[in-house]
C-alpha cells in the first residue's frame, strides 16, 4: 500500500476515534510521528516526580524513558537489567502508585474504547486506578473498527506477535493462531476494556500516524 494513502486513511480514522475518545471522557491527541509524540509528552508530562511504564515496545521506541532518566526522574521499569524476582515484583507494585504511568494499548476502537490484555495485570491495574496521570500511546496500526474488532485484533494479531517477541512457549507463538490455551506461559489472562475514562483517573491518549508496537 502506498504510504501516503495509508497515512491519509489513518488520519481519517484518527479524527473519528479522537471524537469518540473525547466523548468517552479521555483527553485525545493525534500526531504524525514518534518524534512529535516524544516532544509533546516531554512538554506536557515531564513535571511529575515519579514514573512507571508497562511492558510497552511503543513507549520504549519513542525514547521518553531515556529523556526522563536524564532529568533524574525515577522510572519504575520492570524490564530494567539485572532485577531479582523480588525487585521486579516491587517495581510492578510501584507502577500502580507512581505519579505518571505510561503504557500502550493492544487495540483502540474507532468507537472510543481501549482494550488491553495482560498476563500479570500490573499494566491493567495502573492504567485504571492509582497514578495521578496515565498516558496511553498507540500507533495507528492498533486501530479497529469497533469493540468486537478490537478484541479480535488482540487475539489474532497482538497476542501471537507479542508472545513470539518475548520468546514465550505458547501455541500462538508457534503457529500464529490463538487456541485459547492453558499453557504456563500464556500471556492472555486479564482483559481490561476502558469503555469510558475511569472516574478517578486522568487519562491522555496519544495516537501516532505510524505503525508501532504489536
């Protein structure tokens, strides 16, 4: 597909999605690329004291974690090198009590719902209650027509690719097809649907006109 046509189509979708996200109580913004997202995030959200991050490929790719660390800000990242199991668990808990939490989404519906499926639940917990601010950043490849399509995207696209990227021993990581498995390393255990902004949580959604994450 011609990239300019794809970008045009995604921009049309983003206009509809942002309208519905705002109707559902979310702050919503559309930017053209990852660098614009990075600049906007640092301008708007770098004044908080502590930060948490879920296991997001998107957040890491846009570079804001390094920017925050250079400012001397504590970043609770359970993917940091050299963590013991006990320390990793401590960091996952701290993510739910940080000032500002960053994550992505497995799918965003044009109708304004946000879907995430986790294996442990630290992301799902932190994005719904605890932090003063939550920032959800998603590439337009995460877009789906409606809530049923968003749930289907998670199982057909996001989960198999994510399991593969993490080296998980799951059927979908081998075949690319979800089988609703019962294996120990299954990553689809908790589904969170943000139908509306949680009553006590301030959430901003930044959509990027690029393909990012899974």
